[in-house]
């Protein structure tokens, strides 16, 4: 299943569409914490795709549950997760067929 959530405020003209895929067998928590006045946190189930808008300078943090704590396991610049509109359309068509 694909999630599309949390658009950027209207005054952010340079937002980009990004995609992250949880290709692990564990629950992931995605967070963006380096953009002031914007809160972004989502749970991503194994095999799930997350489509989201972000600023190019945003950094997506991926956290995983390990034993009784949550551990930061990955940090990726959102400009590296940017997708083209044709990729999104193709993914959506595959989801509905």
C-alpha cells in the first residue's frame, strides 16, 4: 500500500515529491527533523511505499525498533529520494491493476 500524506505549506514553492520504500521485514518510522516549523513522522510497514513532499534540503531519518528502544538506522537527503511524475503514475497504475 502507498501512503501520500502531509503536503508542504503553500508558501514552499520548491517542494519535491519523494518516495521511500521499506524493503525490510521490520516496521520503520520515518521522520524529518531538520526543517523548522514542520513536523513529519510516519510509520511504514514492511514492503510499503511512502510518497511525501519535502524540501530538497530535508533529511529523512529512518528509525527501527530494536528490543525495547528505537534506533536511528539511516539518514537520507530527500533530494536523493525525488521521483519523476512518470514514476508515480506507473506505480499507481500497477497498484490498481
